[in-house]
């Protein structure tokens, strides 16, 4: 519609609604009413169209931002090569010598990396009374080539070079790359490494000649355990029930696992079912209180998609609340149902630390115990990409009792407690901060996008109606 203009005619818009237009005659100056018209000045229409364009631009910009946050394809939890780092991880770089080691703090979580053949130091300043545990999770990329003996070695030493403890973690007979964790500790009850001062954590990568040169990711956590208000006997319990428990039975409930320790999905006593792809790793956590006895097994369903045999196809591992390795089990797979079960574990007690073997001494804290399930990447070669159903059978037996009575608090706080929220999460399946936060963000993004699209539609309809009036 054009903007009409002549020497003897003038047009006025009386407000924004339709109104009577008046034509002024040059002769005589009289005014004659004319029919209502839908005439709009061109400038007015251009301004309205520009407003609609601006609104569309705003919506598009917001939708693009929403897509950037929540609309991108998300890596499935437990997918090969994926690992859910803690959202609060602080980036640190390991030093090739102790003198340059960056300091870690109790209660902290850190993210680093480990090239092939590297040995890196990290520093710690410790008091004289707390036990301190450092766990290191190595995360190789998907598709990398590893040998059965490849992995990491983690040790702690004093400033004088005295070794405190050390532990290694390897990928095992399957030769399938996946997250593995090893830990070291400074324990005040042992003769070595007593006293406060400067300590160092040494993380060493163990590689075979034919292994890939890919850099691995690292996640480090530091946990401090306060001393007891009253000393207890330094003997391990001798009267616990070591009979093999019956696996948990009942209808399996669906419970997808998390992609890392921080996002581990809570489960309690019962039967839980999830899907796992070859090369994938699922993380669960089970709240276990003082005096309670945990038992876990994992079943891998049959497959009719192929044939063959994969050594150590299913790997089941248990880590305690400081992410220290407690026990692991594994089974080969040739297409028929297989089950892996952990050794019989003692009830959780403070005095378990005086046992010699890991699957007994590791059950020394109350808190969240991590169940980690890995399916070897080689399964895909013989039985396809899956995913494959895996069933967890979790039993938590015995009545809980009070803790040993710490003098002070742990760092991070409540790591050795089982709270009502922990028990509720085991029923509902809540995960850790990392995965849950992303789920909330995704839902919020979808919701916001829907609202914005609806708003855009309403604006567009209104603009068209105004343009035709």
C-alpha cells in the first residue's frame, strides 16, 4: 500500500484505530466525510514490519543460545570414550619434578592429563592427625590401543622421599580402554609418613611398546578423614559373616547408569537394569552405612546377534567413598548369559582398615560405594553394537549403627555419612551434580524453546492482522 499525497488532498490518521477520513477541498474549504478506508502511511507500515523483524531476530538469537546449551547432541551416559568429569573440577598441570608440583587441597577435585610415558607430581600440605586419600581416575580416549598391563601407578611420598602407599590400575585381559582408578594414602596409624608437612602424589603412566600415544585425561580427588575422638583397637574384626549371600531377587527396575563418579546414579537394594554399549562404562552408587554388608553381582544377557568369544567381556568394579578400589570381577562372553560377582565383603566398620587384602580393608567407611560396569569394546566385533542389557543385583544387609565418633569433620563434608537424601536418591535414582545438571538444563532449554516459538507465532499472527487493517 502506497502513501498517497497530492496538492489538494491531505490525509490524517486519527489514532491507531480505523477512523473517518476527511477530504479537504481547496475550493470553499468545506469538508465532506468519505468512506472509512484502510489506508496507512507507508512509514507506519515500515515501522511495524521492522518491529516484527526485530522480534523474530530476538527469538532466533535466544533459540540459538538455547540450542548451544541444551540442544546439541548429548553423549549418552556410559558411551565409549565418554567420562562425566565433576563440574567443579579445577584444571591443574602435573610437574615433572617434585619441586615444581602444584598444590592440591583436601576436599578438592581436579582435572589434568597424562601423556604417554609421563610421570607427574602433585603437591599436598598435610596436618599431622588426618588420614588423607588421593584417588586418580585415568580416562583414555575411545579407540585407543592398550595392552592388558597398561594403566597408571599412583603413589604418595613425604618431602624426604619416603614412600607412604601406592597402587596400580590396569585395563586387564580385555584390552579395552575405559576409566580406571588407583589411589594412594597418608595414614597416620602407620609407621611411615607420620607428621605434618609437605607430601607429593606421583602419577605414572604404564605403557607397553605397541600402545597408542594418545594423551589420557585425569581426574584427581583429595579426601581427608579426621582422627577419632577416642581411640579404638587396631585389630581387624574377626566375627563377621563371610558366607556367600544369595543374589538379590525380584522384578528388575530400569535404572540407567551415570558417565562418571560425579554423576553416578544411586541405587539401593534390589534388581536394576540398564543398557550398555560395547566400550561403554556405567557408574552407580550405593549408600552403605556403618554395620551394613554390601554384595553386588552383574548379569549380561544372551545375544543371538553373532558368535565368538571375548575374554573379560564384562568387568564389574567396586570403589569406596574415597574412590579407592575395593574389589573387581570379570567374565568372558560367547553369547550366552554370564554373571560376575564381587567377593564376599565384610560389613562396613572403621576397624576394617586393619585387614590386609583390599576387598576387606576397603570397607572402612560409611558413605556412597561406587559400582562401575564396563563392557569390552571387542564385544562389538563378534556380537554387534548393541546396546546390551545388563542387570545389577544389589543387596545391603544388616542394621545400621552409629559411626566411630570422629573428632572434626571430613573434607569434603559428609563424605562418610549416609543421609536421608542419600537413601531417597537410592529409591528415585538421582545422579550426581554433573549429569543431573545437564538433564535439568536440557529440559529447561526445550521448555524455553517451546515458549519462544509460541510467542513468535503469536507475534506473527498479530502483525499480519494489523498489516491488513
